[in-house]
């Protein structure tokens, strides 16, 4: 009993620390956006946001999303004490990064210094430094996933989820304080240097664990096909669940100006706090739901869904009311031009409502071993998102992009809900919870 309680306490403490780290990173990112918005032209801010989104998304390409398999494969090799297989897995990921990421870096250098790019129109400086950053951030992604799989959960998250934002915020704040003129090229240079500094620090933390990959002479890559398949099959879910803001920003650059990108990014950051609140509730109740699902405890699952669903619904309505009353003022803190994004803020703020209505679909599909349905749903959703942003965003600007996003989020959450209901019988939607509650009350009476 004492040992179980100790494990539970340790798990709870780790969860709290992870939330603190993520919230710290979100706050640092929010303050950085505020500093940039108050210190620079709107178009320059949009260029910086675009550059950072390029890094986030192309780092997935540079690693072939290899880090997605860390918990599945590397943790298994560690448990089996198969040091050769574990080292081979890590080495294989680094080889992918140095091959694909190295090619991106080389092509970027060639194009940037071509005579035809002497006016920097073909490859602007802010994109050039973003492309250079891909290798570094890709290395951070791989290293973080390796350490997470090896059980160093909290330490693995600090450099990637908090430290890089905090360091860049500190440097930019210092420059703003001394009134040094900022532009998109300078900020992206600082972003690149910040990643290098944090990556070096990350290496010092994980050196003893990662260095074993470089010592292996004949690697065992017999499972390499499975490693690569895992990255491929989880690619679109990762885009939607982890890098949705960056994906929407890059898709939107085809239909709205860089100045509008800056306004939209601020709007999405503000609305993102409400979505993070909903996600945090899902994270808190997720392990309990997963445990109840494994034990086939239907009543417990429905009870947990009911409690968490009502809590999320209350949070969403409070958030929507707060945005309606204070949203325009909050956006104006970034600058008067950002207050024009109020209508888009109200639309983007509906995303947490959509997630609340249809319930934690990804969790259920994962626990019930129905993950094969994730990729088709998200591939179709990506195509719909691209088309809707092009057609609606072209006509309606930022609000059109917001409407397109909510429309697609409604679609994929509804699709996952229907799959779960059909395959498992669980009705995880908020309407299903009320229906179950009424049926139970009727049965008791």
C-alpha cells in the first residue's frame, strides 16, 4: 500500500511539473509575442511568426517524424535491457536527421548565396535562418524523445518546452530595454543562436545517455521498417495535435498578408489559453479513463467523462464570455491594429467548445487500439483544411481562416466520435453524457 501510494504521489508530482513547464513555455511565448508586437512593424512580426512555423513543421520532415516512436520502441528496448537495439534506434534517428536535415541546410546555403538571390527576394533572410534552425531543432526533438522514452520525463521537456522560449524572451527583452532596433532578420538570427545554446545545454544533460549511440560499431537495424512506419502513420496526427497553429499559419501565408499573419498569430495565442485549459483537464483525467477502459469499467468511464465534460463545458463558457467582454481590449494591448482580430478571436475560441462537445476521441482510439483510424481521418482533414483556407480565407481573410479551422476541427472530432461509438459502444460526446445521466435517473426512479 505504501509503495503504491508513493508511486501515485510520484506520478502526480511529475504531472504537475509537466503542466508547470508547459504553462511556463506558453507564458514566455505569449510575452515574446507581446514584446515583438509592441516593438516592431506588424509585417515584420508576421515574417518572424512564419519563420518559426517553418522551423516547427520542417523539423518533422528533417526527422521523418522518427521521434514519434520513442515511447513505443526505445522504452521497450530499455525495459528488455537490449542496449545494442536501444543504441541502434537512437543512431538511426540521428542518421535520418543528418541526411535529410543536412540536405535542407545545404540547399538553403546554395540558394541564399546564389547571384540571382542578391536582393534576397527568392530566399528572404528570415526564412534562410529558419531553414538553418531546422537541424538544431530536429536534434532537440530527437534527444528529448529519447530521454522521455528512457524515463527522464521532466528533464526531457525543459529545454524544448520552456528553456528555448525563456532564453529568446530574455534576449529580446534586453534589446527592447536598451532600445536596439529589431527586424525580422535579427530576431530569426537570435532564434537560431538560442536554439544552438539550448541544444548544447541539452546535450550536457543527456550526454551519457546519448553518447552510447556513437559508440556502436555494427548497429542492429532489423526493426527499422517498423520505426519508419510509426513515424509515417503518426505524421498527420502530430500535425493536428502538436503543431496545429504552425500548420494553419503556413497554409494561411498563401491567402493573407504577413501583417494579417501577425494579427492571426496573436489571436490564436490568446484563444490558445482556453484550449490549453481544456487540454489540461483531458490530461488530468486521461490516465484514470485509460485505466477504467483497460478494466472494462463502463460506469467508471462514463462517470469520469461526465465530471470532466461538465468541468470543460463550464470553463469554455466562462472563457467565451471573458473573450466577448474583454477580448478586444486584450488584443489592443499588443497594439491597436491587433484589435481588428476580435471577430477571428471569437471564432477561434470555439475550437475548445468543439473539442468539449465530442470528447477525448484520440485518447479512446489509442487505448482501445483503434489507432489505425487516426491517419485516414487526419489526412482527409488536412486536405479539407488546405482547400477551405484557400477558398474561404481568400474571401474572408483572418475570419475566413478561423471559420475554415473550426469547420475542419468539427469534422475530425465528429469523425473520431462516430468511430468510437460504432466500434466500442461508448458515447463520449457531451450529449451522450446527458443522455446517459437521464437514462440512469429514469432507471433508478
